[in-house]
């Protein structure tokens, strides 16, 4: 793969000349889309570019993009399913569970690539977007990981029932009780199963690492 410095410069120059040549709104947006992919280093979108690019910085790995899309899907499904419930149950769930998406922390090193891709899909509305919260939920990537681990068991369900919604969503007031997965992976001797080190209540234990979802 070629370096970003050379290939990106060529592609950006190409885009600029095309924009100057065509000068139509639709074309301008199209090439702006390309430029955002390059600037943000969104690996999942590299195939849409005119040449293969290797991002020289941290970038946004494919698995991060897929996780963000899954998190957005979860909140969409939760919100769409809640409205199917009785009014009293809807109110109870909204009052006691985090059912609105508050995004990611751009100032957190771990969450920064998630923030970048979330900002990208909101800008171009590439996926269905959930109703946003007020930014005060206090949920972090660790909470979203727990939600993903639970949701994948119900993903084939068209509508989530009350019990599944309560299982997936983080209960208000219990944010601090969520297990915190730190980024250390292992492979058990004699097994190809990857393990993840989990911190919970100031102690650590190993458990099977959640497979990447599609």
C-alpha cells in the first residue's frame, strides 16, 4: 500500500481540479466526502477512493466503524421498540434507563476514533441515526460495550420486548457498576480463543473476548 502523504496529495489535487472543472453542487459534495475520508483516515471507506490509501496517523480502524454503527443500531432499535409498549411502561423505562445516545468523548484517547466516525456518519447520514440525548448520561465506551454484548443475542428480533430493552440498556444510577474492559488481549495456551482482561470491583478476571460484529 502506498503512503498517505503521496497518494492523498495526488487525490486531493485531483478532487480540487474536478471541483473547479465541474462546479456543481452535487459534485462538490461528492469530493468533499472523499476528502473527509482521507482527513479522518476512515479505513472502512478506503475502497470508494480512486486508489488504495494507507493512513499515516491513528485513523479509524474498520472494527471501530462497525462498533459505532452497531451502537447506533442499538439505540435506534431500542427507541423504535419502546414506542410499541404501553404508555406506563414507556415512561418507566425512559425514566429509569439510558435509552438516548449521547455520543463519545472526543477528549478521551480511547474514544477519539469512535467520536470521529460518529461525527462522519452524522455529517453524511450514512446510517439510521437514533434520537440524541442531552449529553448528561455519563455513558462511556465501556457502557456501550456492555450494551453491544447483550444486544447481539437479540439482534435478529424485529422488535425488542420490555425485558430485552431493560437487559440491553444501562440503568440510571448504576453506571459505576458496569464492568470496565481494559485493552489487553490474551490467547489461552493450547487454545485459539482470544481472551480479554476485565476489571470489575477493583479485581481482574479473564473472559472470552467478544467477536467483532458485522
